[in-house]
C-alpha cells in the first residue's frame, strides 16, 4: 500500500508565532486556514490531532498587556484568558468546516503517572474513534515550571509535548509547523548561504550544534526543543517533519509522502 492510499494518524503542532502577530494580536487568517486544512484532511480519512501553543501570547493580546508578563501569576492569568479565547476560536473555525473538537490540557504529572497516562491514552483513543480532533496544550494555569523557567523536566515545551502526545496516540507521523522552513546547517536569518537539510537519519550532537537558538518573541521554544521532539518521536518509531506554517497547505503534500521541510527519520 503506498502513501497515497494510507490513512494516517498525524499529530500537528503549531507554535505561538503562527497564531499571533508581532504585537500579540490573534492571527485569525492562520487559525482559519489551519482549521480548514485539518478538517479537510480528517474528511479525507486521516486522523488528526492538534497540539497548539499560544495561550499566553493570545491572553497577552486580549488583555492588552503589550508584552509577555514577567511575574508567574500574571503569566498564568494570561494563559487562563488566552486558552479560553483560543479554544473559542478553534471551536468556531472547526465547526464552520463541520468538524468537532475537544480540549485536552496536560501537565507533566499526567504523562508520568502510569494510571493517569493510561486514562489519557484511553481518552485520546475514544476521541479519535469518535472522529473528534483533540486540541492539546500544556495546562499553563496550573503547571508553573515551563512558563516560569522556560524548562520542564517532563514536557519541556510544546514541541516535546507534541512528541509525547504522538506516542500516546500511536501516531504515524508528527508535524511541527514553525516560523522556519526546516533545519538548516546554520541560522538562515543571519547567514544567506544557509542550506536546508531535507532528511536527518539521527539527531546527533553535530545536529544539535547546527541549532542556533532560533525562537520568537511570544513563544518559549527554539530549534533545540524541536530537535528534542524529533529525538523523542524517533525513539518511539515515529517520523517527524519540521516545516513552515506559512505553507499550511503543505500538509496535503506531507500526508502524500512528498518531501517537505526537514524529515527526521525514525529507526523502525
């Protein structure tokens, strides 16, 4: 059976920079396009799971704060406001395209504790079986470590969270949509001669050295967290693709097996 005939279970992760603009305002065009594309792929028979960052950034914009707060309690307040706004918009856009969504908020303890992990896996299985697209995010309003320090022993960042979710869902593929085309041999924003790497067979120390801290103003992630996600997914036998959210329609090419962005190959 070739890639065109296969029905894939795909986890798609989208970052804050794809959902909000430089001033923190909502990027409704991108959210609409993402929802339409995922709903269409679901209609084609694929099973889609969305891991979405953006709660704090969207909360900052809605509250008119002008900048990401520095106090933990304010970050968590912004996350609470932003998560509500984000799910309201996703629910609206997906409903416009005839697709039901569900919110799943996670903390590190949810994926470490065997009992909670088993229940979580069962919830994903039930939602997917019902034809629902789960929309997943870290529960920033109660999970302090990542938003306070930029690090977390378990989830790390929503890039790593997306790899964990891919494992919990038994996904065939993980796709991370970012504000960069893929992994380059050097930072393309500083080096015009940077070369896109189409395939990575193994995430080695040399690969990590190529990751020059690419990140965005409103998010917490960078290229390092994407490599961590690739390594985690690959260890579970799941390929990961890193590509630019500016071309969300590339998801159609991806499910057809075409070369898009950088593909991190899992050892089967």
